[in-house]
C-alpha cells in the first residue's frame, strides 16, 4: 500500500468525526438560542429587550457552536497524529 496516504477506514473515520462535530455544534447552538428564547417568553419581554436577548442568544449560540466544532476537530486530529 502507499505510505502517507489515508486508507479508506481513515477517510471514513474523518467523515464521521466531521459530521459528529457539525451535528453537536448545531445542537449546542440551538440549545443556547432556545434558552434565550425561553427567557424572552418566561419574562414576557418585548421590543428592544426581546431583540437584544434573541440577538445575544444567537451570537452566543454561534460562538459556542464554532468553539465546539473546532474543539472536536482538533481533538480528532491530535488523536489521529498519535496513532489512535
């Protein structure tokens, strides 16, 4: 076999890890936004307070999703380089 090239198993593992990272990042972002939405509904916010809370929830959710995505992929790359 060719040295230095990924096997089919390694490519499949990378694909699974990428999908896992994307799905968990999207779920985390969605949960954070849902919490912000719940706060808006629970405290009956309206107007600028509602928009600010939802914008903050969206921003925080997006940041947490990107953080999760990067963290999972970096952890996978580190394990792959160590040979696990």
